[in-house]
C-alpha cells in the first residue's frame, strides 16, 4: 500500500508543478482517460487470470477423477484403447463398460454423476456471484 501511496503523491506533485497555461486544454481529460483505460486493462487481465486458474483446477480435478475411475473400475490400458489392433476391439470394450454399469456398484455411478452436476451448478453460482457483486467483470 505504501508504494501505491507514494505513486499517488508523486503524480499529485508532478501535476501541481505543471504550469497550467502551458498544458493543452485537453490534458486533464487525456490523463484521466489513460488512467481509466489502464484500470480497465488491469481488471480484464485479473479476470482472465482468474478464469484460467479456475479452468485449470477444474480440468485437473476432472482428469484426476477419470484416472481414479479407470484405476478403480475400468482398469483400461493403452492396449485396450487400440480398438482396431485386437481381436476383441470395440465389442470387448463395450461389454466391460456394460458390466460395470449393470453391476452392484451402479448406485455409485449415479452418486458420481449427481456430484459432478452439483459441482457444475456450484461453479456457475460462484461465477455469477462474482460478476453480480462487481468483484470481477465490471468495466
């Protein structure tokens, strides 16, 4: 905060030293518009950084959940994903997936789907709250 205060003081002193008769008539307007455009640019940059961070976190969480699901239930390897190089191919993979969804653990899948939907709703609520409260996105 001290650095910002020092910059404000320096700008104020500089403006006080200017001979107002030598400055063009639109000088104050140009300075004000440049200050405002810099403020808007910084807000947009902050908003963009926040969106990128949230997107990266959500993507990492999604990837980790897929890895967990694969390790816990599917146990698919890269060989399994090469559908046209094996004798079983797509049919074998579909039987494995069908066996998981029709097993006793089907309720777990419904819970995972509900949790995913809930996370999406919460993310949208938080994003709308940040925009409507003026914390980000106001220009």
